[in-house]
């Protein structure tokens, strides 16, 4: 598990080194979205992944609602649609809470320390 994580994070480390070589240019917007440090890059990647997960959860909510509405009295399909919609709503709540937790932890880790 550690090896898979290390392999997955290697491109991020390489990109962090690249962004230090090419500073942020406010005129063109190059290298400005992720910041120039690894913390900003990790935060950006996590926010993108949470956004993709949110989109998938909304898609499942729509699918569950469609199954529930088009069940036409079929108890099994109606129950399947209802369970899918409920699980999608639970997923959306978890994703929103994850977004809040990631931003709170990131702000806590990256804030300047006054010693």
C-alpha cells in the first residue's frame, strides 16, 4: 500500500519541482492555479478529485430518481431507485464534509507560525 501511494505521488513531487523553476506569471496565468508549493498542489488535486466525486454522486442521484419515477408500480425497481438516491445523498454529504475538512486542515498546516 505504501509503495502504491509512493508511486502515485511521484508525479506530484516532480510537478512541484517544475513549478519552482517556472514562477507564477499573473499576466498569462501560467503556473498560478496550484501555487508554487507542494501543499497547494496537493490541495488542488484533492479539490479536483472531490469535484469529480461530487459529479458522480449527483449522477447517481439522478439515476436513482429516474428508477424510482419510472418503476410503474414495480416494488423492486422503486426500492432500488430509492436506495440509490438515499446512498447518493449520503455520498454528497460526505463529499461536502470532506471538502470542509481538507480546507480546514490545509489552512491549519499552511498558516504562518508566530513563535
